[in-house]
């Protein structure tokens, strides 16, 4: 597997003042450990994560992970295609919400 960008969480920065333990777990376990495991490329982890968030209707977390996916090499075209594909498996309203979030994220 080719060299991958080291994945770093932003939990302490985002929520550390309110939920320090959740921030610690986000940064030290989820990102430092799970996201950096060698068995799956960061690009693929991002695509899987975006799919899970679309399926769950988690628009707030989707904002972060769409941008994170782009940083990990997933193109905007691929993200839109994944969301379109998920419309038939996760549900139309969830896909429509995800596309609205994607539009906002891609606009900057």
C-alpha cells in the first residue's frame, strides 16, 4: 500500500472544552489509531465514512468528512456519485440532504 497521509483528529480543538474525554477518544483512538491502521487506505476509509454518514443522515459530521475525503484524495465527482448511488440504498431524503451539504462544502 502506498505511503498515506497521517490522519489527525480535531476533537480537542472542536469539543475539548465541553467534552474532554470524547475529544480525547476522537483524537487518540478514532483518528490516531483506527484511521491510521494499514489495512485500508485513508482514501477508502473516507469513502466508507461518508457513505455511513449519508446512510445515517448525519449532516453535521458529513460536512467535516466530505472535506476530509477530498484531502484524502476522493474527488468531488466521486463523492457526488457515491451519494447518488446511496439514494437507492439509504433513501432519497438522506441523499438529497447529503447533496445539499456537499454543495455547501464544495463551495468553500
